[in-house]
C-alpha cells in the first residue's frame, strides 16, 4: 500500500531512488507502528502540528521525530514541514537541520514530489539550490511552480504564492528590479505576507501601494511590517498634525514592541516621553537595551532621557536630542 501511494506521488524513476535497503527498513518499522496503532501518516503529521505550537520544548524530542516518521511514510505535508523548518532556521543551523539523521530520505522525497509537480516542494528545492549557488536552476524551478496546478485540499496553493516571492527575491539579487517588483507583487496578491512585506521594501512610503501592502503584511504578523506601519502613521501624524494617525502609530508600535522588536520599543518609549509619560517610556528603553543589537542605541537614548527633546522626522523616525 505504501509503495502504491508513493508511486502515485512520484512516478517510476523517483521510486527507484526512493527505495534503498536502509530506507526500506526504516519505512517498514514506521509502517508497523501505523498498523499497530491504526494511524495514517497524515494523522501523524497532524499530531505533530497540534503538539508543536503548545509544547515548544518537545520540538526535538517528539515533534521532529513524528514528522520524520510521517515523511518516511511519504506524507507530503510532513516532508514540506521538515524542509521549511530547516530553511527558516538561522543560517548556522540550516545545514545541521538539513543533514540530521533521517533527513536524507526526506530530501529524496522532496525531490520526488518536485518532479511530480508539487509546487511547494519545487519552491523548497529551488531555495536549496539557490543556497548552493545554482541560481539558474533555482529560478527555473520557481517559474515552473507558478505554472503548476495545485491541490487546494492539501494546502499546496501557498507553494505557488511563495514561488513568486522566491522569483522576486532572486531577480532583485540579479539586479532585475522591475522583474523582482512584479513577482513580489504577484505573490502578495496571492496572499503571501512575506511577498507583501518585501514588495513594500522596494517602494517609497508615498507610493500608492505602500500602505495597502504594508498593512497586508502587518496584519499577518510580520513584526517588521508592523513597525514600518507605525512609522508610516507617525509620519502622517506629523505631516497632517493628526492625533488619530498618532494613536494608530502607537498601537502598531505597541504590537511590535510586545513581540520584543527593539526599534518599536524605542519608538514607543519616545512617543510616551513626548506625551509626558517618561517613567512608562523608560521601561521600554530598558527592554530594548536587553537586545544586544540595539543595546548601544538604547543606552544613548537613556543618556539623553532627562531633559532631552523628542523629534519626529519626515520619514516617521522618532529621535531624542
């Protein structure tokens, strides 16, 4: 049954590479577990996804092993989840996560899914190729992914949107600004929040699309977009002397600041000082100072806190002198 399921996903050539003696033994072991407990590979993946958000301490001891087992049994969602996690990790950890025990089979499955036309797998494989310096091959995969039909029931439509994101980022690296912007906008219009965010980074704040797409990224939870939206509203408040815009700016800074984004913590602190709430604002300066990357800036703000004057620049940047 497992062979028939995999054959349907990958086709004959991929199937030949997929079944080595070692992987066959591992597959047999996991299949016995599924039979014994009457659980499918997809249900194993769902279980791991249910545990993950509520039990972060169990990632390495339970969630990852569950995903590896489901991937071994050819569940596409498990394979996509594993590779996505690896590529989203900080750069020093990516190689370690992609080469952990069991990932060789997952990467083979990813390649097989890509050849079968799974757009999410094509994008992930393309990103791996891009990291290896194989830009033309990566771009080809990204473009093929945008032309592929997808199975909405399995959630692969996100692969198409992220393909446009990947095309946009790669084209910008290759100095194709127009092509990069167009691809990012396409991904944003397909509701990829990262595409929306990176698209806004190519635009000046006065561009007609800037507010729309920054809002799209911000409401999706991208903290840098939330900060940028706060700056946008603060600029509007300053230019139009509008207290409503000022309140909106503060709300977005609060949202990003509570997620430990130091630039928002400092902006919020200075807004509070400007409103005569210096002691409350200083609490946020202390929080920002705990972030090593912004500790020096926070210390500079703190040094000028007593008697300093708050200024809001044309771009929405708030400073103290």
